[in-house]
C-alpha cells in the first residue's frame, strides 16, 4: 500500500503544483484586466481543480450542510484546522461568499497562486511576532468584510493539528472581526480526516480517506456577548470532530 502511495503521491504533487503555476499568471491577468470579481472567479476555479486533484490519491471531499447560510451580510467561517487541504475545499464550496483568509504573513511570499491571492485578494496577512501590526491588519480586514459583505475564514487554533485532536482556540482574530461586524454571522465549520492525508508525514501521502466539511447553524454576532459566542462556536465545532 505504501509503495502505491509513493507513486500516486508523486503524481498528485506534480499535478497540484502545476495548477498553482498555471493559475498564477491567470490571476494576474484577471485582476489587472477585469477587476476583483473576475479575480475571485479565477481563484474559485483554481480551487475547484485543486479539490479534484485530491482524487488522484483517492481522497474525495464532501460538504455536509443542513443549514441556510445568511446572505447579504458579512460572515465569519470559523473552523478547526487539520491540514493544508482544508483550504481549497473551503475556497471552492463557499465561493459565493467570496472567502477571504486570515493568514500568517510568511505565506504572502514564495508560493505560486497562493501568495498572490493572499496579497491581492482582500485577505489579511498578520505578523504573529508583531501584535501591533496584527491588530491593525485585522481592523482593516474587518472593515473590508463589512463594506463588501464578504466571508472571512479563520482557523482559531493557529496551527494545524497533526492528529486531528483540536487545540485551544485563540480569541484575538475572531474578537476583532466580531467587534466591527455586529450585524454579521459566525458560521462554524468542522473538518474531519484531512490530517490523515499526512499520516505518514510530509511524504508519501495517505490514500483513500474522504475529507468532510460540516456546516453548523449560523450565529448572529450581536445576539451573544463575545465570550459566549466564542464558547458556543468552539463547542459545536469540537463536538463533531471524529478522532477515529
């Protein structure tokens, strides 16, 4: 099985990186010739191909959503974080909400397509070593969310869980966004099994375990004090994490 994993993983990595290379100039062209909306559609298309590329290693992605996602308002998708492969499905499945990520500043350079989108797509790049910069960037980001009625994507654990077991949620990012978007909603998400893609380490990749993203009921930010909002969000996300 592991020999097959080496073969399929090599093909997958090549295809995945090829899509990033192809869409880097396409992003530049779409943004500079046709504007932000065209750029957002190009990013969504890129993430569609990245999600489908996971099928090379036998990893389908399924969205489970039994709730109506609010429209015409700012949204904050809050999720646990298990691997790099959490990101393309969120980008694709929630493309109508124009997803914008809060990411560490180091990701703003050096990664084809990804870094370009983080720098020019309206997200927030924060320096974890510089609290003043981080707060300032989050405030500007929060105001853009409200003005444009986008969907923010944040991973309050900060770093990925290598075994699926959730870490303690940090408060700063959500707290700043909530402060400036009282009329918006938090939409909790639970991701399962994406950590298993890296169960052998960075390479080869794990084969054949479906990734699921479960959408929970949206919570209007203004209806709860922040501490209760955070607790409710964290609890519903973690209650649905499967560690088997």
